[in-house]
């Protein structure tokens, strides 16, 4: 395994720009304001992100993108996670990557320029079976004249109401097919908002119920397996980035309390029973960040990218889960309340572990790759 | 890497391929703290001299004092070549890694001329006199007394855990020159002290492994030259802290090479492949597999931390974090992976060094027990957590 982190100038620029943007736009009271809104995000901020070209970063220039790579996307996801600035950024990036990897040219040239300009898209792959393996699909597609008829149920369809397109997996004649469907064609009653542990996020259950989709929506059948694999790794890279950024914020939040709260006449941060686990969380976070930037750097490299990404997600899950768990505990009685931000961080960590595999899942995969 | 460094790296690579010695018929120390027999000492001293003479140690130190006069990139390439060929350690660590850089940074011209070359060619072995029997983690409370008398200081007291105490010609010494200072730190001074004067006596300490490795050092009216004082009287604490920064690899300037043989998770993999439970390889056990992957992630993260520490844009939030934590991470990793290696050995984990049926001659047992030298020495892991908490996270002081 090589142990390299390369940085690109564009990546460092993105890191700086994203940090100051997210810090300014997303103070914690704004985050909390969005917990109860229908879409879960501020549409003006989302529009600004589109105007800044953040959705276009890893889209090829021929489709209206900037032509960089996920190396430059990772720092944006990290800062969004750090400031809990929730938008359809991740779901849209994943959907765009799916199209780049597996879409027919006609789909790519129709949709990618619109995504580059800031329109949202998402994917519908998870099913009620709760399996992390994206190949475990029960939704069915059957031919219906020139079209296809879909039947089945999808879960954790993120930001579906905000999206113009949704990429749905279904079994077609014994193998998995992917359809990129216009959300306008889906009846509203087929969509139910799910109650998620992370209240900053919006996920939906999608019941296909005989949904008719045209054959032009079909992604390249030859590329489905590679595309699902790519989606899985992209989602984990972004998930790891969000977790790593969130972990940093969570530790900062805890440290601030340990530096101001007094008991027994002393600042509680001077007690080693609190100080040492906080340092352990910080050590885990630093490892997480190193693994994240290595994964971002080597993402496109055959084999190496997969190992680096799984390591990054496994470590990020471990780091933020521990940091947020201790954050609740170290805030004492306040930590047990809804008002304490520790719960937001803990819920975020639970949610990000729940999507595309937690630490143990990835370590199992790594064992098969490395041992 | 510049073309010149590439060329140097290639030469180093060739040199270590040709000259790295085969394992002798006795066990070599895995760390500089484990030099316990004359045989081991002679072997490592010869090896260090050879590496220095070939130009692969101290390559970045100034030529005028005995260094190679090249760049850190040259030395890093040489160190990488050593590692690649699994060469024995550079054992004169306290000179190469701590005293040497300190002397080059703040020593007088005379100090540099007198000490640097002997550190590099292993002619002069160095030891460190910081801890005392009653003052370990509370180093600032050190009590060994140094009283000025003309051109000399007279030393009385005792130091402990003196690695290489038995072989050393010089010691970096923390001593109390002022009993009435306003606080405990202000009374301390820092000396480059000879070990070969009358009144300094070393007594070997037997370690938990049963081997020898360091001494207790007694000072009874020992007279040392006053020109060994570093900085001024009362500056001892600050200089000791600077020395610890080199020791914990939180500050650069070391001569190069490595002083601890790293455990490669792949070696453990070999163990797990051979060990059987119910006739099946332990490597098939999902719990063992997960633990192995944990170690691989940790090893990779440690290396990547090193790579990231060299990229300032990725460290802006807390530039000193990675350097401050590397000692804690590495030493705890070594302890844990050695312990894990024992757990793979079934009944054979009950053997010890010297037993003919022991796996790898008891290498892992010795490694595990010796690993505590690093989690305790140089500031315990618990003290490291205080330091990281207070310096990197600005948490309130514990003391």
C-alpha cells in the first residue's frame, strides 16, 4: 500500500472556499432552523452553491462541468459535514457520477449540463431488505411495449423532493438495470417522507407501483455492475468526508464546554477522566483526516482507491461515533437535552454509518482485499 | 525528488542491499533501549560506524562538524533504504536524535566541534539523565544537585532509567542549580556531562524481560567542567522540553536512521496463517480478521499522518497536532500489535525466549514486554495525553 497524500492546487482552493462559505452560511442556529422544514435546506444557499459551480467540479468539461475529479469534491463534502450545512450536494454528486460512469451519451448530454448548473438529482437503490449490497435488488422492471413498468419499493431516497431526476435500480430479465427517471413523472402519493435519525437529512420511501418509464431512461446495461460499484465507493468517500468534518466540529464543541464548565471549583477539562478520552477522539480524528485525503487523492486508481476509501469510511465512522458519544456524556445533564448539539453529531454519525456500510462492514471487505 | 537526490537514493539502495548484515546468532535489539549485552553493543556500534562512513547517517548535518553537508531529502532517502532492507537500528539514538540536534541548534561552536562527529561514528555513546527515582512523570521536580565551584559543577544525586548508561561517554543532564528559585522549573539547568569522571557510578537494572538495558546512575561529589552548561543557569526546563520534542519526533533535525524496528502487520499475518484452531487457520476467524484490519488501518493512518504533516494546507487548524501525537500513536500501536501476536499463538504463547518450541524464539513475548519501555519512557502515554490535550486542544492544565 502506498502511503501518499497528494494535494492539488484546486483542491486546496476548494477547501478554503468551502470552509469560509459553510462557516458563514451555516451557524448552528440556522442548522436547527432547518430541522423542521419540508425540504431540510435553504434554497438560496443551494442556488449559490450551484452558481459557485460546486456541482460541476467532477463533471467533464464536454458536459458543462469543470473537469476536475472527486479529489476536489472531497474537501467540499468535508466542510459541509463540519458545519452541518445540509443540501442535496451528496445525492446530486453521486447521481452525476452514476451517469458519468454508466449513462448513455444522450442521457449525459441532456442531464449533466443541468446538474453542472445546479439542478439536483438523486439515486434510489436501497430497499426495505436493509442490505448494504447494492446488488440485492427486488424491484422488478418488465417491458411494456416500448416502455418499462417498475414495481417495488425503494428506501432512503435522499432529497427526492428536491431532485429533478432519480436513478432507480431494478431487475430486468434476470439482471440489474438502472433507470434515470424524471421525478415529475412520479405521482406524489408514491412518495413518503421517512423519519430519519439524522433530522438534518431528508430521505423518502418511493413506491413504484407500476411506474412507467421510457426506454431512453435506461443506463448502459453493460456498465451496471461497474456503475453500482462506483456509486458505492463515491458515496462512501463523501460519507467519510462528511463524518470527518463533523468529527472535527464535534470535538471543537466538546472542548469548548470542557474549557468553560466548572465543577468542584475547577474547569472540567482539567480532569483527566474527560481530557484523555477527548484526546483519544482527537487522535482518531487526525487519522481519519489523513485517510480521507489519501482516499480523495487515490480514488481513481484501480484497486488502491477502493482500499483507501474503505479505510477512510471505517476510520471516520469509528472516530465520529466515539467523539459524539463522549460529547453527550461529557456535557452531563445538558448533554441529555435536545438543545445540546452533541445529539446532532451523534445522530449524524449513526446515519452516515447506516448508509453504504459501517466500520465493521468495510473492515470485512478490507479483510477480503488485504488478507 | 530532485535528480541529485534520486541518484543518491539509488546509491543508498545499492549500498544497503550489499552491506546490510545477516542476522547474527544472537538476538538483536529491536529498539535502542534494549541493548543489554556487550555482544549486541559491539555489533550495533560497528554497524552504525559503517553506515556513517558510507555517508548514510548525518547526511544533512553540517560538513564542518562531521556531517554530510547534504539535505534532509538525502538523509530521508538513506533512511528509507535502511528500512527497505530491514537493516539493524542506529542505536546511538540519544546522540543522533536528541543531543545532536540540540547541540547543533543551541550549542556553542566548541560544543559542536567536540561532540558531533563522535555521535555520528558511534565513538561517543550518549545517555540521558532526566528521570530520577522519585521524579518520573513529574520531571520538573528533579532534585539532582549541581553546585558551581570555580570552573566546575559538583553533582550529587541519582538518575534512573539511563539507557546506554553502562556504555555512555556523555550524558545530557537535567540538574537543580538553584534551591530557592521562584518555582520548581526555574531552578533547573541543562548540562552536557561526561560520564567517565570520578564519582559517577552506574548500576545495571534488570528489566521485566529478564534482560539488562539501562542503569541507575549515582553522582557522589562528581565534578564536571562548567563549559558543559547549555544556555544559562535556570534555562534547564526549557531546554529539556526542546530535547523531548526531538525525542518525540515533534521537531526535526535528527541525524537520521531509525531507532525502533517497526512491526509490519504482514508479519502478524504470517503468524495468523500458521496458527490453527480446531485444525483451521486462525486467519479464517472473522474476529481475528477484523482485528488484523484494524492494525493495518492504524499503520496506514500513521504513515499518512506523516505525509499530511508535510502539507501545511491540510494542517491549518492545528499544525502541531500530528507531531505531538506521533509518539503516543506509535508506541501504543507497538504494544498492542505485539500483544495481539501473543494472542495468536495458542498454547505456545505460554513459552518464552530460550524455549526451543517457542514461536520465533519468543520474539513477540520480548517485543510485547519491551514495548512498555516506549509507552512509559520519554513521557508516559498518560502524560502524552495531557500534553496533546493542553497544547493541541488548549484544555485547562491538569496540574
